[in-house]
């Protein structure tokens, strides 16, 4: 097979390129910009383009596939050349399906918890020496790549509802056709793509319709929107497995879970993670794993990168980084930390970084999201607004939307750092939530500084 990647520098695109290279395919790729870690990863595998920029001459009639990344625009010269030659052109998820037509496909969808649930399944399968391929949206401990394509009989995919490519605007998870599907919950997001909740909800209705006949839908029955959708789209040709929070208890800051009579201690915590674990177990059970094998396997699962990731700690303080940005994710993460450490003060800092979260019209969706915080701050930068081509977001609109008494709103990184350094961290947890990087802050280094100062 000979494949060419247009926009090979993407976070998952370059991982797929490496995976296909390792499978023995002849792989080329181009991009108009490539940053770390993609640059070093591609260079290490001998896949880094000789020069930066689009190179239509690399698009030749002997290519078996052209794979188009989200970064490439519809007038990309390589894309135009591929169309001129009549070559097969695939978005990332469309190509994943081509590689997995003969595999048992597991797809994890939903507005939140996709990465963690996918990672849990991967971790349990690996611990039990089962052969599988995977696609996940973050770095997972114990896996050198976020995409792996081999001749394994099973593939586990994180299913994103964001558009597949510049020329294919349908959601990525519509192209994966699962035999085993998970839906973790539904909470409106990506308003630049789905301007109303009904349009957003429709994408999940379509996803359910694309589960293979005889397949299994594992769904979070505690989510009212999802429960209504499942009831309204009931199919007689698939099976249903509802789930919620499994039996568990918390002792000395550690969570112990019980599944089908098997009890084990976990390193992750919070009701949302317990539900993710329950969903992951039902997938593994469908793949032939017992609770006696699954529960011990999860004992050393630490989570995907930036998902309640412990950056630093002292005897009386923890600093966590979390990818939470949408309202439902923020609320679930806050509740998890407060539930695990009820006697500690919770200092929560949320960065608004996505198109939805920086949109004045979306602010009301955040009402109550920071309710569990003892001290709360919302940060966003002018640079982020410029990148999204959005107007100035007035601080008073943010305060009104969140409706959190005492909420602090800052837009300057230096002011944010001063505020963080001025807190009293005795018997407290600091939770830093963002899909960005707080305008360039080195969060691990800052966490170490804060804990050293408070020790």
C-alpha cells in the first residue's frame, strides 16, 4: 500500500502515518507547519517531509489512498491534484474504517469521558494480553502511540463528534460503524459547528443508527438527555446495556470499586470516572474478559494525560491538571475532587479557550459549573479570542453566566500567576482546568513551585 497524508503534522494524523509505516506501508506526507512533538516523532521514523509546504508533485497516480487532515483547506493544491487524478481521498475516520472493515469495532462516543473510557479499555486489554488496535485522543501511560493499526482482530476507537475534514463536515464517529458502542452522555458543545442543541443531538441519533446489526449499545442511563434519546431511537436489531455509578466506597482518600463481586482499589476517582470504568468493563466483558480479570487490571490505571493528572503534591495539598472545558466536564471534575477530599478547600481555575467557551452567548451554559469551588477563577486571553476571531468577552458577562458568588475573572497571565501565588494552600486542592495552556504557562513547573512554597 502506498498512502500520502495531506497535513501530516496533526496530532493524530502523524500518529496514523507512523502506524501505517510500521505496518509496512509506503508513507509520504506534507504540511505547511509541523510542531513538536509531531516533528520529532516523524523525524525519528524517517517520515518528516524534506521541506515544509504543499508539494503537489508527491500526489501521483500510483497512490492507493490520500488521507486528508482537518488542517488542510478545500483549495489545498495537493487535494486539487488528487481529485484531478481521481484518487481515493479519505478523512482520518474514513480511512480508519477502511483499515478495520474486518475487525470487531469498539467506538466510544459522548460529550465527555471518551478519552478516559477508551484508555481504560486499552489498559485492561493490554494487562490481559489481548491483541487489539486503537485510536485515542491523548497520550496514555503504557502506550508509545495514540494510534496503532496492525492485523489485530479488534480495534478500540475514541469517537469524536467534530467534523471529519475540510471537505467532509459530518462528525468523525459517523464513519466508524461500531459493533460495540458506548455513549457516555450528551451535553451541547462545539457551537461553531452545531449552532443549536437539536442539531448537536441529531449527530448522536445518527451514531446510534450506524451501530452494526446484532451490536451492543452501552449507555449512561443517569444522563437524562441520553436516556430520552435511547428510548426515542430504540432498535430491535441491537442489544442495550445501561450503566451508572458502580458500587464503591472511599477510604483514606482512596476509592475501592466492586464489580460482580470483585473488589479492587483504584488510583482514579470521582463518579464520572467510576461510570467510565463501568462502561469500559461492559466492553471488556463483551470481548470475553471476566470481572476477576478486569478489576485487578485497573488497579494501576492512572488516567490519560491531562485527565485529573496529579502534577504535584504535599501531605496536605494536591495540584491537578484536567482537560475539562465544557460545562458538564467542569462540573463532573469539580465534584470528583470535592467528593474524594471533602475536608479540603477546593481552589478551581478554569481557562476559557474553545470557540464555545469564549462565546458570550454560551456563558449561561456554565451556570453552576463552579459551584463546588471554595475559591474560583476564570481566565481567558485576548490572544485566544483573536485566534477564534471572536469579539471582546466582557468580564461581567462571564460573572453573570457562571453565577458563582466571589468569582474572579482575569485576562492577563501575569495577574493569574500573582493570584495563584497569593493563595493559602493549607489543606487544599488546586484544580487547573483547560484545553489550552493558560497563555503559555509551564503548569508542571508552576505546580512544583506552588507546592514547595506551601510545604
